[in-house]
């Protein structure tokens, strides 16, 4: 890999823009493909550029059908937005970070979202709907609400349900969740929206401690990400 | 071997950038194709420097030894290589995958400044 191309690749990662490295396996010649252009010594046909961009959209690195070229997709990291800088968040944030997620935590209550409690995590003390809109959740974003407080969770959910977030989960008992859905229905949301919400959050693994609840949420989110049928508790 | 730092361990390219700043000579191995139950998905990377230090992985540890040897060669001669590993591929390589899968690994040198 040429030094210049490595630097360009790193710059795209820094900017959090998607990029794909295409390598001709025979001699190692390479080019970078972005959503808007290409760079590097290897000349690519329009079909090869299209294939690279399709792979970027699908987040699927791989070898060309004729076996001559390898396309390595470097998409920006998956994101997790946590609403509520609570005890569970202190466990969930580092677990998600270890799993490759860029974590943001939203909590307008000043004593909760402190750097002391959440080192190395992006914190926002804006109101959850404004904070969520600023973060622009997309199809590579997971959203978990943990406050139990309708004043905080509901505005975040309004934005979440209008986004393409791949995982939306809300902490709270079945009763709390039923009341949440009632309020959302009054706001105009429908059963189709409710099917996207995982509530109560997490797989039913009998989690009790904050760490165990964080594990159950991580596990459920992972199953959803890979399109695996989530486990259900025995009846 | 470098200290295990979970916060950075999976950012292979970021670590390669650090190694470059340290002036190390580096090769990187990438899983480019898999068949069957191979342990690491396409795109997984292992970076190796000329002292044999490594970060990341291209298998569950089954083929890393052989990949490191080829990577050190690539650091010397500058030639990229494509390596095939399978469970029965004993003639070409003295290692195989216990899981029964097969992987194709591309090894390239990171050129200096």
C-alpha cells in the first residue's frame, strides 16, 4: 500500500466518511473509492466503481466475481445513542465501545452526564429531541433509552422512530412500556412503529445488575444487527 | 508484543498509523475470502512489524504464525502475496484450520514516506 493512499484512507476515517480500498491482487495496485470520486494509481472501470459503492452501502467487503480484485469497505463506526446518563449507561457505554460502537450519551440533568462518570464518551446536555436531531441517527445507529422518565425518553423516541436506526430499545417494565406505547399512539405513532421498539430492552436472560442488563441489551442489539432471530424466554 | 489495550485493539489502521510514526516497517494481512466455518470474517486484518510484533488477527490463532512469516518476507522484498489456507492444505503450508474452514489472505507491505 502506498503511503499517500494510506494517508488518504486515514483522512476519510477521521472525517467519518465511507471509503473502499480496491486492490488488484495480481500486483497490489490500489485505488480508493468514495461516494463521490476515486483516487490512486489503479484505473477502475465504471462497473468496478459501481461494485465498490454497492459494497459500501451493503457494508460487505469481498472479492470480485472473477477473483482478480478485492474491495475492502471502511465504513464509519456503528453508533449507539444512549438517553439517560444512569448507572446502567456506565456499564453499557464501555461494553458498546469495546464492541466497536461510537457512543453518545444524552442527559439534560447536569449532575448525571459528567465526564467524571463517563470518561471518553461524547456527552450532550441538550434536551433529548434536540440532541437526537443534532446527532442524525441513521441505519448504522442503535438508540437505547434508559431514563424511565417520559419527559426525557419520549422526545428521544419521537426522533428515533422517524429515523432509520437499526435498533431502538427502551428500558422499563412491561407496564411502563405499555403506558409508553399509549402515549406514543396519542402522538400519532402506529403499530408499525411499535414493532421497531424493543421493550422492555434486552434479551430475557434474567438480568438484574446494571452490568447484566447492559449485557442483555448488547446481546439483543447484536442479534438484530445480524438479522438473527432473537432468543425468547421459555414460556 | 504490544500491551493489549481493548480500546484501541480493534482499530488496526489507527495502530498502523502509530507504528508508521514510530518509523517501524510494516506489513498488513487481510482476510479476502472465506469458505465454511472460518473464524474471522472477510476484511479482518493482522498487522505485523519487522520485529514480529502483531496486532489484530486473521484466524483464531491457527494460521497467524505462517502469515507472520510471509509478512516478514513481504517487508523485505516488497512483494504482495495471496495465501490460501485450508484444512487439508499440508503440502503448501504446515498449518491448517482446525475448524474445517478455508481462508484466503492477502499480504502487502505498507510503503514508507
